[in-house]
C-alpha cells in the first residue's frame, strides 16, 4: 500500500513540503513589491493526492507527461547537478544577473523560478540577494516548507498560463524543463509576458544523451560507448513514441532569436565531463556528474520497463553496460545548453 509522502514514514519521499497552491486567480506584484493574494494554503491531508507510488518510486499523480520520479533519490540527483553547475560556472547564474538585481529604491525586485524542483537554486539565490523576492513553482509539492523569508514555493503546471500579471518579474529562470514542457514557443511567450522590459531570461537544459569531450581524441562515440548510446537511443525513442516528449534543448536559442521580444540573446554549449579526472576543478565536477548519471539511470529506466518493447535481459544489458562505460571509459561527457536574453 502506498504511504502518504511524509519524510518520516517513507524513505523515498520528498522532505519538507511546500504549502501553497495556485487558486486560479491572477496575481500581481505591485510597484511597492506587494503581491495580490492568489494562492491558498495546501492542507496536510491534500499532500498525498499529488503523489502515486510505482515500482518502489514516488511519482506525480497528475496529468503531466513528466516521466521522472519526484522522491528523495531524484531530488538528490537535482542537488548534485545544482552543485556541479555552480562549480562549472563559478556562480549560481549566467548573464548580467547582478546588474538586473541591483537594489531598486522604488520597488522590490522579483524572480520566478520555473519548474523549481526541490528549490535549491531559488534558496541559494535568495541568500545571495536578500533584497529580492523569489517565487518558485512546480507541479508537485517537493520543496521545503521552511524557506527563507524572501522565498515562496507554489504548485503550478508549466504548460498552463502563469497566474502573474504582465511585467511582474525581473528575471525568469528555466532549468531542466525539457521533459515537462509541451511547447517551448508557447512557454517563451508566457515568459516574455511576465518579464519586465529589460528583464532577463536564463535557461539551462541538459541534452538527453552521451557525448565525447572535444579534447578526448576519440572519433566515434558509437564505437567508444555502444551501451551508453543504445541506452539513450532507447530512452529518447520511448519518450517520443509513448509520451510525446521530444526535448527541444537545442531550439531555445533559435526560438528567442526568431521574435522581436528578445535582444542580447546569448547561447552556449558546455561539455561536462563524466567520471574520473586527474585535475581540479574538472575532477570534482566529473565525479558529481557521474553520481547524477548513475541516479538518472535509476530514475528513467522505468519508462523502458513499462513500454514492454525490451526483454528483462535487454534492459539489464543496457543498464549494466551504461554504468560500466560511464564509470570506466575516458572522454565521456554530458552536454549542457545555456541561453540568456533581455526582454525588449
């Protein structure tokens, strides 16, 4: 029998749950920083309604196609990647964040964190910018109930219109949203609507595949890491055919450049090493990424098990081969696509 998602009673449940839910009314952040009430407190008896247990993992119970669990092991993976990215960039952000969030004597500044997950980014940013209000939302209540005073977490579906009025935020932050978003062009239109003129969009999206570091000297990823390639090919084919998910990680930059709503569009692609490395900072980043990739296997493999397109032997061969390669093969990497742009 599934238990309610309470950290003291189920080991793979999310710790400390958020308590506010969008009530469907528009919210507005006024010139003095006050926000009109449009959220309601979530009662403790309502939390279990957001979760369902399958194959020993905790998932969302809603209509979202998002395929990953929402339990403690998955939140640990998010935290590991958050730390790896902080080390990779030397900060919790890219782009002109400090300029955009410079104190304004006339109003409170506000940041929206889309698909906030466990809320780690919003919490760290709120500590760094205590004069800024941070609001994070996700489709399940998995962030802490006890955030800093300038942080609030809410429940909202990223594929529906945002509850906030036009020009409510100075920054909108998107990270690892590709498995949840149906249509990025629609999402970016909504982001543009709630951003103030001159506001900043920041996007980070992981490519759902295995890659070679440019300096590896290896020419063919299929020959070098065949099990890893097979694993990701199977995952991506199943995401597309079964769930209609085709991650648009490389298209955000072109989408931004295709409209007149954005200027100063800056895109980049970083290879993030996996596994053992000799020198810092790559060594720590690579070790963190290895831990994240190992956890990703455990979080995503259920979609192959549910599809019935592979035998148990096939699945075990792919999984064990993937783990062996990322733990032992040199030159493997994940790819992180970033973009930031200013609202016209």
